[in-house]
């Protein structure tokens, strides 16, 4: 096994040079379907976090109605563009993501992710369907998308 380095930061603005990462494995937030801040608000408050400020920064928590989905997609485009920028050519980005239901409608985040990643220059190598256990009220399945950055 090689060396591993983990970083903490905002995936929409990664502080790493271009073509510097050997690979990425990520699972973007399901914030459209699950409000992480409200879900853990007591813990955040106990730890002294400014919940209002956090909600303005979290992907997928801002806005409501149609604008919430649009803001989520804008944030994800920034994150995916950053992934493309930092991954070395011929290396991989793996995204674990599923379609969410918001206001009774299915949000096609898997399709959106594939189309946008391919528009950046990634090639979808494999799409693995996976059943989710324990989130039945939010999501039933997710996909493991394996992309390769072409030269």
C-alpha cells in the first residue's frame, strides 16, 4: 500500500494543485433528501457551532422548492469541476451517490452526475447499483460510479 493523505476543506474550492491527486473516493451529501444540520442540530449547538452560518455553507441545504435543487446542482458542478482539476490523467474518481426524493419527486442526481462528469472529460468505467439498508424512508438504492480521467 502507498501513502495516504487526507485533507479537510470545501470540495467546491480545493486547495490542491492541478493534476496532483492519484484518486478520489467520495459520497456527496444527500442534503436534498436528508438535512444533515437539522438531523444533528443538538450536537452542533452543544459543540458551539453557528448553525445558521453552517446552513449557508452546506451543499444542498440552502434554498427551498425548485431553487434548492438548482443550488445543489450548482454546488455539485463546482465540486465535480474541482475533482477533474486535481485528479491526475489516467486516474480515477469514484462517486457513491443515489437519486433522492424531494417534495414527492425523484431527483435524478445519478444521471446528472454522469452527464456532468463526462462533460468535464471523465469517462464512466462502471456503474454499480447498490441497495441501501437502513435509509428506507430517504433512499432505497445508490450507485457506485467509477470514472477515469482521460488524457
